[in-house]
């Protein structure tokens, strides 16, 4: 998944009514949470993605930071129509 408001790539595992979004810290990659994602996958959908400019994410964004991360996550939740996040 790649849109101007969402970094890529997205990793998704699990199934169920609950939804978990794992956000890596600065310098971390989505793979940093593989063990946690596997544990949570038994209880619901687990989504993880690299932050802007990190890991396998696009580096073509004009801005980076906490506000942009929050906007990316909110756009993702809305696009996927997620509840119980």
C-alpha cells in the first residue's frame, strides 16, 4: 500500500474483530515487532508499517515527524474502516 499520506510497505497478519496497529520507534522497522505481532495475531488483525523515510518506506515525503505519523495512521484507519483499534 502506498499513497501520498501513507508510508509503505504494510505488513498484516491475523484475523478477528480487534485491530492492532504497531508503530515502530524512530530508527526501528516494522520487523522489530514481529514477535509481538505474532502474539497479537491470535486475538485480531495486526498491522505494522515502516514510518516515513525508514525501513522500506518511501523517502519522497515533504515532511516527517509525529504529526505526520498521526495523520498517516488516521488516514489508514479511515481507509480500512477499522473499528476497535
